[in-house]
C-alpha cells in the first residue's frame, strides 16, 4: 500500500513514476497482526510485512539522541509484539533521516505511525527527512520549519485524526482533543493550509486503510 501512495505523490508532483521492479521486495514477517487485532482479539490469518528496499546510504536519528543508525529498518523489533516498529523503530517524537540525495531539499512529515512504512520511499527525493509525531512532540512547528530550513511539508495521518481535528488544525499545530479547539501556530484563515490533497491506500494495522496525504507549501 505504501508504494502505491508514493506513486500517487510522484504523479501529483509531475515526476517520473517509480517502477516496482526497481525495488527488492523482502518479506520481513509473515506473522503480523497489528493494533486492531490486539484490540478485538478475534482469530484471523496473520498478514505479511514487506519492505521495498533500494541500495542507498541513509542515517537515522531518533528523538535527537545524538546516535545515528545506518538503516531505516530495525529488525530486532520483529521479535516483539509491535512488529510494525521494524519501520523507523516505531513511534518517536522526532525521527531524522539523512540521505545521499544531495539536492538541498528538506522534507518535514507531520505524521502518526501511518508514515513509517512510507518514509523509506522518499529517501531518493530529499536530502533530509524529518518526521514529527504531534502526539509526542510539544515544540513549535513554525519554529522548527524556520530553524531547519524546511522546503516541503507532507501530512500523513489516519482518517480519525482528519475527522476530529480537521485539515487546518493538522497543518497549523498540535490538535487539542480535549475541547475540540486546535491550538494554532498563528492566526489566519483556513486558506493558509492550501495544497494538493490526494487519497492513497496505506497498508497498516493488518489491513488496507484509507489514509490522506496532504502536500503543503513550506511557507506557513
């Protein structure tokens, strides 16, 4: 599913479509059940976790810890209950990815865990990718964008988040689900969150779910 989401993004950017045969498809697990299974506990056939891998140099740092890893895949997580955390080590407030693209493009992904299996596809398009999870990140997004010279922004969230907080809230700042009034980074109209919105099927939680990708201008 993540591969097809990436092809939709490439198409909307007017860029050359990626070819599936250019990736090595590796089955990392055939016993994946996901979070929905954990909630309902109904017997079901396990799913697979398949990684689309291209040889490339990357460095990954989690929560600005100072320690950089040389892979987007944390295979030790496959032996835990949360096998999906094999992608980017699961949920972190800040996940930084440096690539060998050397094109000056810096992507900010405002996300939840739906983005973890999608992020590896962008390593050929951006020199640096930063993912912020607003469930854990409490800083100013506006300040982060300015300080880190962000050139592109992508919002990848589950449908429930879009319905609850709305697009302008997800664009502007961290949603406050207690009172339904999103805290915004600045005043202004909803039109400030303009951008190209596409739908994409993203494989997550043991099934194919409908997720929304929203590409935004970096100048908030």
